[in-house]
């Protein structure tokens, strides 16, 4: 027995030593020659150029068709050509998108009923694809072949208008039709899902997490008792997705700051995405599926990666490969870019020597294909497949089954609303009609009959219900009081920035503005016309987009208290009635105990409150004061400090105050002026603190609704520095002086 144990121990030691030597040998290979077999493909790819896939995919039932970034337009076009080939030559008929299960299920239902394919995709898929010109080739292909094709989603998220506007309604309808119980209030569930989706916060002010989890799990068990039909399969996966999103948003997590496209923060999502796809395959075992998504999610195996951040990520592809083995094939579409477009500028990201990217670049070919089914790909190689910046070492054959290389990538082009005939209307737009103002007139009449003048009514007499009735009436009259059709205006703005109470920037600029109406979700767009640098010191902003409050400056469109569902979560209190702009107004304070984006429209948690001025005669909102006291500040990324000299390394905003005024022009109320004030701190490299104050004063004039000129959002990227100073114009300028 002893000798046998000694032999075993010796064998173990020998094995360990061999593994260490093998590992060290692999580590040294990235400095040696790397010369895999490559297939050179032409610059202009046609279907026959993908014939190599027949051998590569001979055992595959699922093809995971990746992309390095979600913004490479010509990659989208090539992916469409590959899908055409797989459909025509290899009988792949189902396309699965990295988009919401419910959203794409709804899209397929709409398409099957004969509705417009483009509209269905726009309302379901992530806009990074559906709203780009380069995706049009796929839309056309699918439209022409829709009788023989099917589209599904595998993401656990809500990704389109279908999910935002119809998921909860359809869920309760499904439960009602199938005698299933769900003991959650639908309005609370809508708000909670919006909070999870938009803010990543499980807001227990709507529904307690344990109740949410318990009720959805009960529903899952009851769906399992139903016959195996498509409708039950989809709702089962949708419920599992809601549970997954709920768990992710509820679970405490550490913020991971890295340059990687994915981290362990994505593990909840990737696990559920794999479950969605594998569950679909079990229900439809004969289908051949093409998945459209990101390379990082389609990685087969992370075992060869030692980086302490990225190696904790468990991608969707790993779950699928473990289950399906050779039936799943991951094809990564890659490039060797040496720059990245961030904050509207290109920054260099040099390629390291002896890296996979350098090898690819050195081939000087438009397109290459490299199969992982060769010994050379088993070498440890330096690569940048998980990041636009950071290189890591890994075995390429373990990451993906094949690599399709693009020497040049072209940024995708967004389709503007002007180019898109099928405009979508947001859920918030739809909530402004058909409101039930229960007992409103009765409440008002009882108050007024006890006084000769509304001014004489004691504020304490106003009930809570009356406050909400006024808000509801104001919402009901938005479409009547404000422009709903497109119009032009001229915006005049002054930006003043002080550091330690000394001016470091004083800038005037004028833009032409195009509004799409106050009932649309799409914000206005601006074209820069005149610029005057009164004083330029430490801070030199590049363009209008650097100022969030100025780009999204209309509370009628973005104020959550003007959304019927959300308004119920606010506290409203009439503090006085007064004469304002020669009219009698209700002055109503508002506040809310929710501190996240869904209710504050600010990414940093904040205490949000303010005041509304509402006319008594027509219920027009004529003045809005908003105040944000920020509760915490995370470190801003370097590019968010764009425009500041290198002296400062970090910026914090402690408070923001915005006052917006609406005045009547040609029978309608228009936004005519706003005052924005931000206060906070700047930090230098030694962590010294400098007081910061930013004030932005704007006025709008020259409103024109007759044949307004459209302005593209890209015009806002025009740099302040690109506008030639017009001395004669500014010598005679009086509006803001």
C-alpha cells in the first residue's frame, strides 16, 4: 500500500511539473513566431466567398455571429451577407438578436400579422442596430424572406418600445386569459420595471423584493403546469428574465472600473441570455439558429485568461458551449483598430508588438478568415479582443471557433427621425390623453363657494386630492396649451463659469433650434450660428452637447411629475395662489423620496424637489423650478473632464437648480427662457479643492411653425471654435446684455 501511494505521489508531482513547464512554454510563445493558416478574402465580399463556412459549420446548429463593437457599420452589412449565405446554403432560418425576449417575440407576432418589418424592428431591437443605415440591408433581406424566416430575442433586458409600453399590460392579459394569478399591482410593476431598466435600481418603494420574487416564482410554477405551447414558453422565459433583472438590480455589487467591454457585472445577464437560447432550442430542437450580438458575449471559454478583472466574467457563450459542444460555433468579427472615438474625438490606441492585432494588421489584407481548428491558435497570444485599449494574454482557440478580420471598419450612421417615416411615440407621450379627473369639479366648486376670491381661500383648505387634480388637469391640457407640431426658434445663451469665485469662462452663443413639438420624446436639435468668447481661461468647452441641462431643457417633455403613472409617487402641496404674468396661478411644491434616474432624470442619486406655477384659467404650466441635491459623486472618467486644463483631475457637482419659463406666443405657450445653475468642486492632482459655479442663461425668440427648417442632431457636434467671430454682429448685440 505504501509503495502504491509513493507511486501516486510521484505521478502527481511529475504531472504538476509537466503542466508548469507546458504553461511557461505557452507564456513565452507570444514573443515567438505566430503563423496560423489564413484564408484571404476579397475586399468586396459576395455569397460564394463564404463557402469556407460549410466545412467550419458542418456540426453546428447554432452560429454565434459576433461583432467587436456595436458601432461598426460595414460589419453589420457583412453580417447580413453571412446570414443570407447561411439561410440559402445551410438552412438556418431563425435569427436570434441580443435584444429583449419579449420585445422580439412581440415583433415577430406583429410581422406575422402583416405589420411593417422596419417598424417592428425599431420597436424591439436595440437602436444601435435598428436605427442605423447599415442595418437596412438586413431589414430588406428579412422583409423579402419573412415567410421562411423567424426572429427571436435572447436578452433578458427590455430593449424597445414594445417592452416599455406593452409588456406589463400583455402580462396581465396573459394571466387573465389563462386563469393565472399575479398578486402585484400592475401600475407598481410598471414603475418598478422602468426603475430597473432605466436606473438599475430595484425600488422597493413600488414593490418589496421578496414579494416580487415570490409572486413571479409562483407564476412560473403555474405556467409549468400548462401544455407545451409557444405562448406559455415565451411567458415563462419573460418571467425568468424579470426575475433575473430583479435579482441583479437588488443584489449589492461593487463598482468595477475597467477598460474592458464586459466584466463580472454582466454575469447575471449572460447566464440568463444563455438560458433563453438553450431553453428555446429545447422547445424547438430542429431549428438552426444564427445569433447576432457582441463577440464578448459569445466567448467559448475564459480559462486561459489570468487578468484579475476580466477572468471573473462568465460569458453567455461559455454556458452554451458547455451544453452543446460542437453544435455551437462562435464566429468573431474583429478588427485591429488603433484609435477610438470618444467624446466626439478620435484618440490613439496603439497596437502592441507581438500581438494578435499586429499579426492581422501586418497581413495588409482587406479581409481574412482564421480557423481556431489548428495547433498554432493554441498558443498564448497577446490580444485586445475584450477592450479597445487593454491587451491581455489568452488562447485564441478557446475564445472563439473562428475569426473574420476587417482591415477597415466604418462607423455606423444613425437614421434621423426626418429620414424615418415610422416615428415611434413613447409611453410618456401616450399618458397625456384620456385622463380621468375624478371629482375634480366637485372639489373645486366646494372650495370656491366658500370665498369671493380664490386669493381669500386659506391654503390649508386645499386637500391633497385637490393638488393632484390640478396636476392631472395640467397634464390633460398639455396638448392644447403647447405646440405639438414642429417649429423653429432662435436660442441665445450665455455660459459663465467661476472657479474660486473668479471667472474662467464667459461665452455667448446663438443657435437655430428645431423642435419636434412638446408631445414628442425626441428632444430639440440645434445648429450653432454665432459665438462670442468674452473670456476664456482654464475651461474651454467644445460644443453644446457638453451641457446636459441645455440639451434636455424642457420639463414638459422630461419632467416625471407630468407622467400620470409617475406623478402618483410625488408629493404635491399648494403653498399659495398669486398673480403671475397678470394671471392667477397655483404655486405647487413637489418632492419625491425616490433618488434615481427614473424619477430625477439625473444619473447621480439626488434629492429632487421643486415648484410649479400653473394658471387657474387654462391650467398651463408657466414656470417650473427644479432642484437637485446630489447625494453622492462617483469619480468621473477622464474624457468627462474634456475642456479643462490638466491642472484639474476630477469634477463633482453638488447641486443643480433650473428655472424654466413658458410664455404665450400666437395662442400657444413656448419655452422662452431658462436659468441653470450648477455648484460643485474641482480637484487637482494633489486633491486640493476649488469651488465651482456654472450658470447658463438662455432665451428663445422668433418662433415659427410654418414650414420649419429641419436640423440634424449631428449639427450639435459643431465646435464653438469652428464659428468665425462676427464683430459687427456682436457690437450691436443687445438681447442678453
